[in-house]
């Protein structure tokens, strides 16, 4: 028999992305992104323990606009990963598997993560936190 050039398993070349697949992939990516953000947190804590000069340097770096964009992205990733994790816990109880429920809960996670991230970000900026 002649060898086929077909993929062994249907993948992105065959199926168009759906909200379920996009959210599943995004959940994994947000977890990796948050792990990378942990390095920034460790840097900040190390600078805090290193004294006023080290802390001032860290604040200067972390206050720059490119890093601020990354920090906001980490806040979004946190809330998304957190809320999607709760969604998965609900699924573990055997609820929410109907396609309409899956789509609705997925949209809710996206909207709620964005709203919570903005509220948190501006709440911290307005003096609600450090």
C-alpha cells in the first residue's frame, strides 16, 4: 500500500478552532505564563530583601511601561486561570457538560477574568493595595 501524507491524528489543519479548544489551550498557556511571572515576583522579593538601593532599582525596572504591560498580562492570566480552574472543578462534579452550558461558562470566564483584572489593576493603582 502507498504511504499517505495524512496526519495520524486530526489536528489544527483539519478542525477549525472552537471556544472549547481555544479555552483549553489558553488555560495551559496561562499556567506557563504565570510560572514565568513567578520569576518576576521572586526578583521583586529579593530586591525588597536586598535593601533600599536594590529595591529602588527593581521599582524602576518594574515601573517601566513594557514591564507594566507584562504585569497586567500576568494579572489577566491569573484571573483567567483561576476562574477556568473553578469551571473545571464544576465539571469534575459532573455538571455543565451540555454544549450550550460549556459555551456560556467559557464566555463567562473570559468576561469575568477581564473585568476582575481591570478592577484589580486600577484598584491597586488608586491606593487599594501596595
